[in-house]
C-alpha cells in the first residue's frame, strides 16, 4: 500500500521534535518568552489543518484515557479555586498540564496517520542522543565526569538537570532494547551487511546512552534501565520459559556482579558511591517523610486535596512530594486521584488483552515492560508533571489503538 505524504504531518513531526529539544536543551541556555506555548499552538494548528483538509474526525484521538486526563485537569482547576493556597501556581500547573495533554493528542494523530510507533521511538532516542552530546561536550574527561556530577552539572557549561537527563536516557535505552529485539526478530528481511550496520548503530547508541546515565549519577535512571533489561527477558513474545528463566538469572547475576565490583573497586565513580550508601542516606528518609506528609494533607482535605501544584506550599518541605501517588492524592484528593489513577488500570488492561493476539503480542509485552518501568519510577517521579512521562503513556495508548485496529481489520 502506498504511503501518503502530508505536509501538515511533516510540520507536526518537526514541531514535536523541536518541542522536545527546546524543553530538554534550548531552554537551559536561552530564555525565549512563551516559546513552549507558541510551538504547541503551531503543532495544534498543523494537526487541526490536516483533519480539516482531509475531512477526518477528531473523535478517534479522544480515547477513554484522554477523556480521563481532561476530566482530571478540569476537576483540578475547579476544586483548586476553592482549596488552593496559591492560585497562581494552580493556574500555571493546570495550564502546563493541559499543554501536555494537547501534545499527547497531537502525537496520537501523528501515530495514527503513520500507523506506526516508530516516530515517537525515534523522537525520544534522537532527543536523548542530542542531550547526551551536550553532556559529553561539557566534560574534560570520562573519568572526571564519572567521579562526580556536581561540578559538571552546576558549575560548567552543562546546565541540564542530571536527574532529568538520566530519566530521558533510561527511556531511550528501553526503546533501544525494543529496536534490538525488533531487528533480531526481522533479521531475515535484511542483507548481512545492512543488518550488521543497523546492529552497530543501535549498540553504539545504547552504549552512549548508558554512559550518560552513569555520568548523571541518577540511581532511579540506572535502576530503570536495569529493570527494563531484566523485564525484557521475562516479557518476551518469543522463546521458551526455560530460555526466559536463564536470561533472568543471568541478568540478575550480572547486576549483582556489577554492583558488588562497582561498590568495591569503582568507589570513585559517583553513582556507585550513591548506591553504596543507598540505605543510610538522609535523602531517602526525607522522601519517605514527604510521602507521609502527603497522606496527612489528604486526611485534611480528602475529597479535593490542597490544589494542584500546592503541595509545595501546604507541606513543610517547600517542594513537591517526589511521588506520583502521594502528589495526586494530596493535591486533588480522592476524587481527582480516582480519575487520574484509573488510566493506569485501563492502559494495563488493554496491554494484557493484546497479549492474546499473535500480531500484537510483541508490542503488548514491550508495553508491559514500559508500564512496569513507569510504575517503578512513580515512587520518585510525579508523572503528571513530567512531559517525558506523558510521551511514554502516549506510546502505550497509541500502540493499544493501532493493534486493536489491526486486529479488527483482520477479522472483518
């Protein structure tokens, strides 16, 4: 079937990547007023123009999850006007949230046009690679960078946030694993030289990505990358249970070996120093107390919480809670949390359902791996504040739509 080229979709793809680059790199060095809003409007206009010209309806973009995201935002806005301590922060948080939801809808439109998830995978890997180049360009030597991140990220040209960089690299690493699995499964479609070339490119990207994760010293990013590798053995569309079990054991022992040798012989490497003191760091105690205070704030206003973005002002810590569940419960109450967290159940249900079909099984298992990583990261990341998290949830939502349509078309 001949693929149709659309000027509007090409513009939308370019703007999507520019938004990611602007968010992750450009705004760290140059302040451009309202640039995110302008780029978002141009992206929305491109998608709307395409649907207007082709006569297609936008209904297919508004999935159950998207409607729940919209209802959550509207509820947060309405309830926040009543309970929020700082209403300017509430408005800013809600506006930023809806900008992210609009980005998700636009990406869904691009993916539905392509009938492929490749663009979103590419956009994340490409952005992560550019960020990695920025990080590597700001260091004097690899050994110096691995020894400590404070000078590198705070007192040099590399101004990007280390934890944010680490999470982006971890997401890219997961998609690189998916690319390697996809390349291996479809190896018969490539000539020997082309297969080797693609394999070397993906392996090179993965090595750079993992190196940047080590340099950032982000433990959650390192654990997310390792978790993605381990879960890829468990949730694989092909291979016997014996092979999967052997893979799990090998992955576990490799992790233990790297951790053991790293904490003993690589104690100069910053990330291994952080792992060595993982269970006695005061920051861990602080974050546990943040979560506890989130539940105390929920108890004081169980239905509506204290207002989106207002945990910072209602708590004694002066910052956000660093936990998705604690943040959504404390800021939007049981009502808001039920709207937002129900999307997790819907997404997981759809992924599990897709495992029963041969054509969608590979995506379903990859999606379960990604979903597991997102659930793990929710302990230390607030997903509805993060643009990267929204992109990853968009990937799962879009994939579920595509493979459901493929299955429906096959049985017509």
